[in-house]
C-alpha cells in the first residue's frame, strides 16, 4: 500500500498543469476527425498541400497544380510553369496561362527582369523572370551594355555533384507557335559549360532548343523533346493531361523522347554574337543560325514517333554546368574548370530577343481578364470570411489566435486536470499517513528496531 501510494504521488506530480502540451482533448474526439468535421473546405485544404483524386479540393486561392500540390497564390497560375489542374481545383481557381505577345527586347530596361519569387503571375509585371535568383544572382541586365548577362560560377553555390551553378531566365508569357529569335554570344568558353536558347514547358519536360557546348565552339546542337504518353492525351485549360490512370499523376504513364542533331558552323560562337532563330508551327520546326537553315522537321514525317511539341512553352535562356555530371560530361566536352581558386566564371551575353506570335490577338487582351479577376476576388472574400468564422472556434493549433470558446475550453481542461492531480496527491498523503499511524505498523516498527539492536549487540560481543 505504501509503495502504491508513493508511486501514485510521483505519477500524478509528473502530469503537466498546462493543457497546451497535452496532445489530446478530453472534450473532443481525435483532432483530425474534429478538423474535418468542423472546418470549411477552404481551411481543410490548407491542412494538406496535396490535391488529386484522393484529397480534398484546393480552395480558390490555392489551385491544384499539375504536380499534385495546392499552391498558395492563384495569381501565380500554379506557379506558372506547373499549370493548373481544373479537375481538382476550385471552379474559380484556375487561370489561363498568359498568352504570347509580340516582343522586341533590347534589354535597355533593368525592370524587364525580376526574380521569379517576386512574380505574381501577371505578365505586365515584367517580360522575364530569373528562375534561380533566390539561390544566386547570376542573371542580370547590364544597363550600360544593354545586354542580358548569364553567369556560371562555383564560388558561391556548389551543386551536389561538386560543379558550379548557372542561371536561367524565362519569359512571363507562354507561346504556342511563332518565330523566336535571339542574338547572343555563347559563354561556353571551356569544357563542360552549356549555353542554350530554347522553348520549354517545364511541367511536361518538352522543349525545342539550340545548345552550345564547351566541347566545340564551332558546333551547335539542335533538339526537341516530345512527351509521348502511353495512353491518349487531351488538353484541359491549355495544359496537357494524360488519360492513363485517373488514380495517378497525369505524367506517370508517359516518357520523353529526344531528337538531337549536331551542326558545324564556320565561326566560333564564343568570339562574337550570332543570331539563332526557331520557327515553330503546328506542321513543322525550323532552326536557323545567321539566316542559314540548319534543320527542318515536319510533323507529318515524325507522326509515328509522337510528332512535334504542341503544348504552350516559355522562351528560356540559360547557362549551366554539365561538366560535373557523368551523364552529360562527355557530351559537354569534359570536366569544368573554375581555376585554382574557384573564382573563374563563364558569361553568356544576350543583346536581343524577338518574339513573333502565331496569334498575337490573345496576348493583347488583359490577363486574366475582368471576369476571372472578379470571380477570384469573390471566392477569396468568401474563403476569408469562412476562415475568420472558424478561427473563433478553433483550438489554436494551426497558428491562429485562440477564440473565446477555445480559451474557455482550455481553462476548464486545465482546471479539471489540476483538480484530478491534487486529488490523487491528497489521497497519497492520506494513505501514507494512515499507514504510518496504524498501531500494527508501530508494533512492527518497534519489533524491527529491537531485533536490529540485538543483532548489533551480538556482533559487538563476538
């Protein structure tokens, strides 16, 4: 009894007084069940960033992107490169991608380029975004030279492979067919470095490209990547969705096919500027350098191989280190060198980019349009009203300030836990006191004391 009382006392004393460290609530069911039962769809979607057939719909301000996640700002159009999956988004959550608009970019305005993380999806913000500005500021517009400069270095950022880090600049508008021209000087002045001008759909992996490697500055690589699905494909909201398995990701049952060719040039692409042109239509792709056609691919001739890209793409310019990855090292000319102190750099200089859209009318319309903006504002206002309503009733477990009900609930839980605790402590004290004052206990203690004295005396005499 004595040991039991002491154990109970120790156990109860170890209980916390404050209920914020208690994982469960004695007033409610499991927190996840409680959340799904009481919070609105808008708040519930924020509990998990995933979306799709087995997840709850994203709220209007967080559309479901094609990579299977809810993004935080629909104005970024998921965030642009990932596209919006209308099947698992709020009806007002998906915007169309900003359409192509004719452009003659001479890089005289430094505001034409902004970091990608500052881009909110509105193409009127800027013509270009620096995709990796948050990692390294290796892309910038030189206001004195009126050039876009792309650098590859290793002094600040070293990749997992041990190589350097480059820069990628992407257009804020998406283009489906047209003529795209860039005047640039390659920065691939050594083995391993690749300078590229291309059209790309990052979500699908499709592209149409010019690539200049450090393997041979008098050669240029033309290529196009086409995503070939294992099942039929259909376009939803301007983005490709592969109808292969409704339970899986849209890209799970497809693969990319590369169609690369290398062409010899008379001049060194790293010594002076050259003009690179891509003509892309529904029926063909044509690559030209300095007005000379290098390659033409007709869609009808490659239909059995999956055809040519048909999905909207961004215009991109990049410089990157391919010399530290075994897969691309030989292709790019070998291992990249940054000098003995890792301070050497490679610089690509772009003096102009021209975009001639296949259909410029769509790009001249306001984006995303007055109706879409109105729908979004109404949906966001409703979501915010729901959020305020439920913040008053939540338990303060999701970063919100506790409401009156939650505070009252917390007070009563703490009071009951404290009462239980001190009740057990009092019982333990009473039981211990009763044990010590019991006559039988005293008699046993006296007998034990006398026996101990006799043993001690006997030991002394011996």
